[in-house]
C-alpha cells in the first residue's frame, strides 16, 4: 500500500518531468508548475515540524530547486536522485568539518568488469577529489563557521597511540579479508568449491564493501582499492548502485537504488544493508538467469559465508 509520502514523491516526479519539458516561451506554464511543486515540497519537507527542523528542511527544499536541471528520468526516480544529492551534500559538509578540501587529481579509466576484473591505470583525466590538509597546523572550520581548532589539536587528543594501533589492526583485517575472497577457489574445499558458491560469496563481499565505504574512514580502503574491486562481483555492484562505480570515491558519492526500483512491489525507499534477500534473488533471476525459489536459499548461503569468514579470520 502506497503511503502519503510515496504519493507526494510520485506527484512531484510527474511535475518535474513536465517542468523539464517546458519550452522557453511557456512562462505561464512554468510559473503554474512552480507553484504546484512548491506546494508538494512544503508538504514533504516542512509539514508538522518545529522551527529548527523547518530550517534544515528549507535547505533540502532549496537543494531540490538547484538540482532540477540535472535530473535525468532515464536514470531512476526523482526521489532517489534527490536523496542521493542530499547525502552527498551532507558528506561534503562532514569532510569540510574535518579540514578536507578539493584538489584536481587524475581519475582512473572506466572499465568493464566481471567478478574477476580490476580497475585500469590512470587515463590522465583529472577530477576534483577530497584530500586531507598537509599541515597539522591547518585550521579546521566547521560547516557552521565555528573554529574547530587544528589537526594538531585533534592529534593531541588521541591519547597513548591507541587509535594508531586500532588502525593497524583494521588494515590488517581488511587485507586478510580481501586476500581470502581473491583466493576463494583455493580456500573452498569439496562440494563448496563451485562457481555458484564463489559467486554468492563475492556478492556478499561486494555488499559489505559498499557499506564499509559509507561507514569507515576511507584511508583504510584507498590503498586496497585495486584488490577490493578485483574481489567484488561487479555486475552485482552495478545492479544495486544508482550509478556505475569504478572507484571508491564514486561509490562514496553514489547511493543504493531504492528497494522498489530493484524489486517490483517493494517500498520506494533505500534498503538496509546487508541487502535484503529479495534483492539477491532478483539479481540472480534478471542478470544471472538463475531462479532462486525462496529467501531461505539466500539465507543459507549467507550463513555459510559468515561461517567461512569466522573459521578463517577469527
């Protein structure tokens, strides 16, 4: 059953598509649609909220207007597009709070991959990448304009080097996990050593790596980027990500497709991770042309994957 919020987003998307099709001489139609879209946006972002939340909602409201020209209906729903852009804005603010800034860096080549593919070398093209300041004396200014001290202040608060030890442990564990996935044909034995099992394990790994990109510090992952992509099931990554991602930065800047965009009849909202079993079943049916009869089959494979990791990493 479609709730009120879903109906408002559907109405807004129809209005946006009409708005994008207006010619330069149809000013009266544009004005009318502007009023209609404003009413829907007010219902979505500002209805029944207190003043503080309304202020934040108005920022989101303004973002929608700024992004109207960038929306391409062929790439997915307007709701998913807007939510992805909002998330990117929030992440940019967090990076600025941490003293990071953008620099033009060489981008990696696009590449067509399978579960056994890997990214290409640099193609010489440059794009803006977030980087940390070089100096420990670099001032940190928060997104609301307040003084956040310097990086040296942050380091001083890191007592007794415990964080450094923790980072080393995380990096070692990540390296062990990636190596294990890359060597699945050598690590799985008996009947478990088969292409279907290996595919499932790489799908679960891909799911978990995307979650890690959005929750872990990127420095843990960047130096392992090539191996991470080699271990991933790239067709599955393309199935559930909103954009084609061939670098960790692109994964960070993108988001998951909405549940209903991947599985017919599901709610048009961002799914939780690990991804629901029906997403795996739909991928296997649509992309791999393998019919999985029940969610239980996915659950069994997932339990087998966790047991495999537990035996070899713990």
